[in-house]
């Protein structure tokens, strides 16, 4: 049996030979990107796996973390359903890390300069923009090893570029599927919203089967230029036997607004890291998340709100509903730089416990280096109200349906922040599938 101190255990199935084969399988790409991938692999191979002494992995179940037994999956020709509940959405559909299809519903998108394409194509056709923004922010929340693994083995992903002043009424849908037992994939989405542009991006992560063991190590980069308005919704529904790592990085410039909502449903063990940087006055970042955790699932959420300029605002609201023996972890930090006077920052994690065996851990925090700010944070965990549950059951509503109704009541505060009724309804429908399994 190997141990964590042996070289093989540090890379698991992702050996130098596997990495060399991955590089050989790529089409011609810019040399700087190949060099970055090689450097990323060296970092990945040298960094240790998380240990119990790592504060950034506090409360996490480290016994379930492994890189052994996974394979880079073969190409496939079809994928499962690709509906996000909105008929007019443009779509990019990926399966096992490869682009399957691209559907652009609006004929004038290209004429307006909008680019919705694969990352491989963008590395060649839009090299300067990709080089400036792709994985531009270093890992800050504990998953440096997995971020390096992602960069090293990133095969393809989505690239969305909204030019200056262009406003899109219909959303853009991105689908990433893992198909096959022991499949390992590395989805990536890069969204660059130019100055005074407006767009919505909806990303869906799913598996072909709910019984397949899989590894997903994903990331995205969201950039909102001056005055831009960007909405991002991520819906994670991997197999219940999957191990998932996702790192999201958001950069918000002057008078720009980014609203992100991440819905967590799938995976055996999922870690989600979200970094938001407010870099110019007037920047606003709204960070939302909803989680339905059941059976023995673990959802590990780490967030960082960095205020780097005066007169910026961030608002974080994460809500978790826990059933069975599920476990959630929330660790969030607000950082206010010395020059970031007039910062307005809010952070809240709320947990609804639907069983006695569920466990919720919350670690909100502040690091303030300016003296004229308004920053608040808090966390609550509460059991379901027995009177509410009794009221519903006394009217013939079974416990399972009662829990569903109470959960939606708990989640409604977040769902109501969406401006689109279609998106609100689509998310409700997806959450309902969790209660029907």
C-alpha cells in the first residue's frame, strides 16, 4: 500500500506518462499555454495532499480524497439532456472534456461581436484576451494542488466574450458531462464581459449515471469590465459517487455588477471555492449559493471577498438544507485592504437541519485594514420547526413533501434575487428532482 509520502501517491493516476500523453493529444496551441501546463504539472506533482494540520481544510473529510484509479475518458458522440428550461438560450455542450456541439440561437450574435466558442479555438483565434484572463488569479483558498492539476490537464472548455456595450437578453447555456466509470475531467469556463455590457451565463455539470465513480476538477474565470452586468448560475449535479473540486474566480471593475448563484446537488464529496475581487470604485459582487445535502454527502464551501478599492460592495448569502447524515462546511472571509474605505460587505451562512444526524460547520471571518467601513457576518443553524412540520402533516402532507415545502420556503430568499422568472422556475424544477430521487 502506498502512503502520502511516496511520489506515486502525490500524483495518483496522473503520472508523468499520462501527462505526456495528454499533451501529445492536443491540437496545435500557443507555446506559452503548453509551457504553463508543464509548469502547472510540476506544481501539482510537488505539492502535498491536504492534511489535518491545514487550516483551510478544517472539518473536511480527508480520508475520502484520492487521485488513484481515475482515467482520462475517451471521446463520445452524444450527451444526456441539454435543457436549462429556457428555449432561446445559446448553448455549448461538452462531454468528457470535448466540445460536442455549439448552438447559437440568435443570428446576429457574431455580427455584434459576441464570441461563444471552445477554449481551444479561442486560444488561437482570441489569444490576447484568453492569455490575459485565463486562470489569471492564483489559488488562495487551499486547493492549490487541485488547481494545478486542473491547469495541467485542462483539455477544452467554454469561452464567452461580450464586447463593449453589447447587451444580451437571452442567456448562454454551457453543459459539461462526465460519462463513464472512473472518468476524470477538467471543465473550464472563461467569461469576459466588456465595459457596459450585459449577459447571463448558466452552467450545468452532470453525469451520465448516478452510480459512476468520477473525478471532476473544474474552474471558471469571470471578468466584468467597467459598468458591466454579469449574471452567472452554476448547477452542479454530478454522480452521487463523484469527487468534485470547483474553483471560481470573479474580478469586478468600476461600477460593474456580478451576481453569481451556485446550486449544489450532486457528488459524494464536493469542495467549492469562490474568490471575488472588487478592484475599482462602485464594484458590486453578489455571491449566492443553495445546497441540498442528503444521505452521506459532504459539501465544503470556502469563500473570499477581497475589497481592493474604496466604495465597493459585496453581499454573500449561502443557504444549506441538510438531510440524513449529510455534512456541510462553510468558511468565509471578508478582506478589506487599507485603501478600501467606504466598503460595504455582508456575509451570511444559514443552515436548515432536516434530520438529527446532519452536521453543519460555519466559520465566517473578517480581516479589516481600513477604518471607515461597514462589514457584517454571521452564521445560523436551526432544526426544522416541529410546529410547522406538524401543521403540514396534520393536513395530510407526508413528511417528505413537508420537508420539500419547508426547504423551498427557506430557499426562496435566494431564488427571489434572480431578476428572471424563467431562471427562478428552472432552478426550482432542478431542486425538486433532488426530493424525487
